[in-house]
C-alpha cells in the first residue's frame, strides 16, 4: 500500500499512569495535507516525534509504502521535519544549513550544490545563502527550515507548529507558502498545530486529538458541521460553540429540549427523536454555533426558527465583518455572531431565535446523540 | 569626643608609668622563659610595665617585623633579631643606638667582652643590637649506631665519607635504601643555607665571611669543596632525595644531623626508641688546620627608635640578659647565652652538670661567627640556595660553576640595588 | 532645589560603599603601584626615584624570563586539560543521569575550598614515599613518581592539581552552555543522520564557542596568577621549574623588599595578560547564538 499507515500506536512514559498516546491509527495518502490539531498537552507533538523516529514507539507499528519502519533510524525513514523554532544551525549560513545532511552523508559536492540551488530557487532563498539565521527575519528562517526539509526529497514532511513564532499577518502569509511548498514536494504533509483556525484553513483532512486519543478525522467541513462529540464541537470554530444545559422531554410523541420555560423542537435535526427521556436522567446539552443565532425576525426563509427567547446584551465585540454579542438570558450566557450592519448597545434587551436545523445535541458525558 | 578620650587615656598612661611592648620568639621554650622573666620584672618594677607578645604569625619573623614597622605597630623591644638582617633596619634608621646609653661600655665588659662584641658592630661603627644567645650549628651523631657499625666520628670529609658509606644501607632487605648518612635540606628557602652551606664554609675557612665590603668573598677552593661535598652526598645516595620533612634523625633513619642545641630537647621528645647521641664540630676538608668554626646562629635584643622610653627599655634588656636570666635561658631553652667565660663560671656549673649535652655547644662558642650583616643577605642566600639546589641536589652544574654563579650574582645585586 | 540637593546627597550616600571600595581597593593601589614602578622602595626608607631603571632591570632579569616561561608552560598544559576534562564532564552531566545533582555539586566542591587547604592536601597526595597517588601506582606495578621533586614533572603536576581545583567552575559554565542549546537542534541533526560524534563536532562544539572563549580567558587569567600552589608545594623549585611570575613578584616584594621592582613586575604581567586576552579575543570570540 502506498502512503503512511499508523497502526494502534501507543506511547507510555515511565512515571505516567496514563499513556501519552492511546491506540492511534490513521492512514495518509500521498500528496495529502493532514493537520493534527488539539489543545496543548494532547500528545500531538509526541505523535509527530514517533513518526519522525525521535521518540521510540511503545506499541503498534508505522508502515511507509508498505514497509515497516517502526524501529528504523530516523534518518533512514525518508521523513523530514520542520521544527517549531525552526531548529536551524545558528552557526552555519543558509547554504550550510541546507547542505548539512548531505554533507554528513558525504554526498558529492556537485550534487549538494545542485540540490541546494534548486531548493533556494523554490523558496526564494537565492540572495540569502551566505547569511546566518541570526540575520534573517522570521519568515526567511521559516523558508530555510522548509528548504532543509525539501532537499531530502522525503516521502513525508512533518511540521511541528511551524508558525507559532510568527506574528499574525506573517502567519497568514506563510500558510499559503507552506501549502504551495506542499504541492511542489508532493509528499505527505502532517502538520501539527494547536490553532484550530490554522487547521481549518490548511487541512485536506484534520485529525482532532484529545488526551492521546484521536476524536475525529475528516475534512474541515465535516468536522465543523458534524462534530462527533462535545469536545470537538467546542474545539473547532473561532468562536466556540455555545452549550446550553437542559432536559429532553417527550410531548405528544415528539422530542423537545427544555431549558427554563422554553421548549425547543428537536425534530429538525435529522430523524425524530422517539426516545424515552424518562429512562435516563433526561439531562442534555444543546450546542449551537454563534452564527446560528438570529435576532427575532432578522432571519431568512431558510432558517427554521425556534420559539422566541429573551436576553440582555452584556458586551459587544465589533469585528468589522461581523459583530460578536455576549448575551445573557433565561437559558444562560452565550455568544452570537451577527451581521456587521446590526447595531446593538450594551444592556439592550432583545429577542432571538435558534436555527433548529443547525442544532447539536450531546449527552451529559459529552457524546453526541445520533442524528 | 575621640580626642578627649584619647587625651584622658594618654594622661592615665603617663600617671601610671611607662608600658613597653616586648616581642619574643614563638617556640614554646622561649615563650615560657619570657613569661617567667617578664612576670618577675613587672613584679619588681612598678614604674615600667612590660607587655609580652610572641611575634605574630607570618611567613618569617623578619617579614612580620617589616610589616609592623611600616604600619608603625612595631614593639619597643624585640629579642629575635638575626644580626645578618640587622643592617636593613639600621639603614632605615629604625633602631636605637645602644652605645650611647648609660653604662653601655661597663655592661659590655661585664657580660660579653670587647672581642666578641666587635662581631656585632654595625657598618657605621656603632652598636644597635645587644647580643643575647647563640645556637652553634654542629654535627650530632647517633653514638649507638656508630658503635654498632664500628664507625669513627668524622672530623674530616674523608672520615665523613667512610662513615656515610657504612651508614647508608637497606636495613629491612626490601631492596630499597632506608637508612642514610645525613639528610640535608633540599629546599631553596634562603635561611636553610645557614644550616648547611654556611657552617661547612665557616668550618673550612676558619670562620670566613661570605662577603667583604660589598663584594663576594667566597669564590674560592673552600666554597667549591663545600658545594662539592653536598653534591657528592646526594649523588652517591648518602643523602636521601625526598621531600619529606619528618625528623629522620630521631627515627634513626639517618646517622648524623646538623643542628643547634635548641634541637636536642626535640630529639629526646620525638625518639621512637631511645638512643644516645653526641655532638662534634662540623667536618672540615682533609688537611685543614686549626679549629672548625661554625655559624653561631645568634639572636640579639634590639630597641626600636620610636620607643617612648629608651632608658627603661635598656634597663629591661639588661635585666633579660642578667647573670640570673642567662642561667634560666640556658636551662629552659638549652640555648647558649653570649657571655664570656660561661663554661668555666661556677654559677652555671650545675646546669652543665645536669645537661651534659650542652657542653660541646658551649665549648664551640669561641669558634662561632654571626654571619654577614648585609641588607641583601636574603637575596644573596636565596640565589646561593638556587645554585645549591642545581649543583648539590640535582647535580646539573659542577660545584665551581655554582659558586661562580652565586659570586657573580652578588656583584649583580650590589650593582643594581 | 532643596529636594534636588537632598537627592544628590542620597545618591552619593547610596553609591558610597562602592565608591569607597573602588578608591581604597582599586584606584589607590593601582595608582600607588604605578608610582612605585619609577621608584625603589624597601618599605622602611623613603621611596627613591629611579626613572626607568626597574624596567631596564626587568629586561635583563633572566629569573623573570624564566618565571614567565614557566607560567606559559603551565598555561599550555593547564588550559587544554581544563577544557577537555570540564567539557567531557559537562557533556556527561548534561544527560539525564541518576544522581546528577549530587555529581554536579560534588565536582563544584573543590572550587569553594580554600586554595591553601587544597594545596596542602595535594602535597600529601603527591608525596613520593607516602603519597596516595604513588601508592595506587605501585598497585599496578608503576615505580614511585617524584611528582614535586623532579624538575620535568613538577609543573605538569601542579597543572593537574589546578585543573582539578577549578574543574567544577568550568563544568558549570559548559553545562550552562550545553543546556542553552535547544533540544530540537539536536533532533534536526539526528534526522539528517548525524552520529553522536557529528552532533558534538558540528553542533555542540561550535555552539559552545562563546563559552569556550569565556573559559579560555578565565583560565588564562587564573593561570597567570598561579601562586599559592607553587608557594606552598614547591617554593618555586625544583630548579626553579615552578617559579611563576606572581611567586617571583611576591619574592621580590616580601622577601627582598624590592617594592618598586615588584610593582614593575605586576604591570608587566598585566600587560602580558592583556596581550594574551586580546589575541584570544581575536581568534576565539564569536557571536552568541542563544
């Protein structure tokens, strides 16, 4: 099989009760750009280092193009890595940084020069070859780090939070560069980040990791629209999903979510919940994204409105393209994203509705109820 | 405020009488002697109080004294002055001229005699020191060992080598020599030469000095013979080449040693096994005529010029060197007072009866020399020490070359400093 | 106006401990030494002006040149030895070993013990007849080595001792330098196929260059000040082979009371050290990366 396959990978560190990585399995197709995303400490860097061969694997196997490389030395795996702080050799100039691996492997000078020149051309480093990393800007250093990965002509390139040291504007620029670079390399790119926004914008596929376990794998769209559990739902999205705690009830054969005096019809999200709510405690969490909340009568025909609910404005964040409004009502505190033209003031009282088609429902344990 | 307090203190001082500070040497015997005499003095002299203090710790008492003079914390009276070092202090005009004091001539005549005193005269013709005691440097040998090995006490170098040959041996049969003839110092410390090269040179030359009117006076056969003597001893393995400083004589690991009388008590105290020893003069080159002179290792009293009470200090010096005090000195420390006719004086007879082993040292006194009185003596002996080390200990240069180098360096020192 | 004045008063008051220290222990001694360079002074009599005579004497004083040669010989052994041993130890101690805190503290211990005490201890260790070192050598059948009494061995022996004494300090410097190198740089090298030797040769060593410069300069300064070891152990012997410049200076000052000449020696030494450090700076100093 072509591509990279991880089978039931596990990592135990002595002294830790819980494994850092638990039964992690995944397949990566050639040319794919996969983002591993999760909060800090979720094990994503460890996983990356296991693939790189920098951290030994406790259990499981790594196959690359059908070959087991679980215990192969990292330099023989045909895998490159771009490190968080670039890990450039500060005492060597750009040329030497790019040539380091080849020199260690005692490749011919002409080969080295040809390869380095090629990489420099692709990454626009031609004028910087005799500069030392200390004299370069953050973006330039990043490009050198990419170049160092490129000259290996690897089958897999691993990125360990490569943009976290850059400022916001440069980060957006570099995302495009990295994607372009990925296309030029044609390798499998596995990209680690804790920034869901970066993950969403860059990934062909993303894997959400929490406490050493892969929660969900899928395209950014799939993950955004159909989060498998409350964790993923809360993690993905620049303004997190609102969660409202209430109860499920059955009324005349139809399922409703009750919070305070409000009853919200659940029949619009997929099939009808013909559940016997009285059998469990009945506690439920309703998830609604900020953009799926509308001011009363400001919604289009596509929206299936919930009953009107009342709330008071606590804070307004004007973003230009939209406005984030912090609200507090009988159902608790929540945030909504409104059209930029809408003007609301602090302390203003207003009525709003949810789009019943865009609701998510979770058990008290955070598991998604089947739709 | 401070000034008033100081004034009151000064006034009190004047009313109570004079207080003089006296520094003595730091070895236990001398401290005991000083304590007894000072106590007696303070008891009977209410007008002048003596404050006793052993020389503060330092690399050498000379360095401490120098530092004290610079800092103006020097004592009024000091009793450990090496006459060879005196000139430096005289030149700096720090010492009181004693020959202008009351009864100096009379006191000299009574205790020392004009002939001996002349050796202690400063280059300006005056006297700045009061000769106190001597430690003639002599050869002490293990008489039991000598008798056992049938060795004659050596008077000449020839006899010395005969003895050395018999003494040097591997006594426990482990293939390594563990008994030697003698253990001269290997270090270059300048004062070590006062106990090896200098006494042998004086013995070989009837008490000649190293210097004469600011010039080296030792570039001669005798000096070369002495240097050669030590070179042979080390080269032939009669003298051990080891850095240990332990007392090999008391351990019977050497048959002979060169010391002054102060060391006898120490030997008796540190002997592992009791044995008898005897003292004879320093060996002389073969064919030498006349007595064997030696370095007397004298120590003198001096009074510093900045004392407030010169007359009282002089009285104390006289007290410390009185007939009675000299007897205590002899008895307690085993060191020999600079006193004419000491050995025949019935007053001291009982000490010599009790301590027979002091007799050879006391008899040697007329044949001792105080050493050269030069302000450059330390530097000269230091350089001589380096030549001694090179020639005698390591044998890297011949004896005549070593002596020539040392003599040239003396010229160099006088020319440059 | 009033407050400004009281401010400056407070300023003077606050800086006075340093100012007093500077004047009493630095400016005055240096100034006085400079004055002495042109004088002869035996401590007791008034200094006598001699112009450049101390300097011309220095130029022809072969004992000084021998002391300088000895000191340079000491440095030639001491500095490389110090660097190799300290660096090797630092590399080992930088690894996550069991009990490394204990070892780090232990190796630092000799640094805080007084030099005189250490010297006396090593004098015993080096003793030809009863020393522990020769005893250990005798166990493996090696004849007693006259550590301090052989003119060819004494200086290397002192250099070994001085290396041991200062080891902890330089281990700490190197350790700090090594720990400042990010782990990812090693990981990057490893992924390129670098062996442990490659890592040391191409990563650790070049990145320790600033530390290396510091260690070289500090051990040069310390080495030129070699004094207490020969003073206590050998007195400059055997055959003057361990007579260092500072010991010679001490001897001129306090044994011979040639204060002016000793001051001249001091200035000459300072000048030589300056030249040495300047050369080292030229060839060893580099930018700091971390």
